[in-house]
């Protein structure tokens, strides 16, 4: 066993966590199909099932969590060949689930979501921790939690490494990313790339999904309003700007949005 133990965990939310992971993976399937109907949702789900069935068969005879964990790491990274690609080298099409499942590489948040979901299928509780642009896993093995560096052969962190991270300011008590936060991080990456490639269709869909996960995030609301105006959806722009100023921080001055609101009203009346 590795020595990176950090605490005892006896969480009653294990089952709910697994359900949330699968739900969000399936939502990413729907998101992909919304982007391109040729990527059929059912085919993507079958690919995911094909990924998990051998893993379940490999681990179902083992009662020891550590053994199961090591088998799953070897299966995912070595046998299947998954890895986290450098985002700077990816085109927009490389961000979506079908191409990631085909290429076995992609943005780290989605690859980590797939890995954690695979662990969950085999009754291993895993949560992602983002640490200075680096992804660690918090793994529960036999009721105890350990930190694992997935980018270094799934190595258990030594106590001195954990202490060093704490001394550098990382708070492990607040550092665990919820599964939803992982999906939001992934969608933010897609949004940034879609902006670079000037893909308004993907931008519109991505803003819609981000608003679903973070409905009170005024940044998403403002960006969706500006995009709606740019693409000629003046009704959406008007509604979003009204909502934005209804919930904005006191004293916040946004002259650009006020100007866009007046222009959108004028153009909406002309087209009505």
C-alpha cells in the first residue's frame, strides 16, 4: 500500500456520487449529440459500456480495494491507452466525447470524469482534486482515503509530498472538485476553443449547458447575452441583459451591456 493516507472516510454518499457521475457522463453524451446529430447518443453509451464491462470482469473476484484500484489503473491507462492531451494542441472537434473515446486522449477534466466513472462501476470511490493545474485523485480504499497522482503512473503520494503541498497553500479540506465542477471546467475549455474557431453554434450550446449547471453565474449570463446579440437573437439578448442587471452586484457599471441592450431593443422592434 502507498503511504499517502490523509484521513478515514466512511461516506454514506458513495452510491449517490456514483449515480451523479454516470448522469453527467450521459449528459455529456446528449451534449455531443446536440453539437453533431451524427454522433448518436446510443452509440456513445454502448462505447462506454464496452469500456466498463471488461473492467468489471477483471475486478469482480477481488475483495481488496487496493488490488482493484491498481488493476483499474493499469486497464485504463495501459491496456486501453487513455491519456490527458495537452489542450493547446487540440482542435475543437478533439474536445468531444466520441473523438476522445476513439483517440483515447483529450481534455483532462473529461478523461478524469471517465476514469472516476469507471472506478465507480467497480465500487471504488474516487474524487478529483485540482492542484495547480495538476490533477490528483482522492481514493477511498478499505474505508481510508489516499491521494494519488494519476499523471505519474497512479502513484500514491508520500506524507512529505502532502505536507509540501499544504505548505505551498493547498487546502485539501476544500480542494475536492464535485463531479459537476469537473464538467463545468470541461465546458469552459470547449467555450474558449469555440471562441478561437468562431463557432457560434457550439458557443450557444455550451452557454446553455453552463447556465444549466450554474444558473446564477452572472458571467455566463452576460456572455450568453453578448453572443445572442452577435448572432441576431435579440429577444434572448434582451431577456438575458434584463436578468443580468436584476441580479448584478451593487455599483457594477457595465456601459457595454447597456449599449447592447438599447441596440437589441431597437433591432427587435424593427424585426417584429
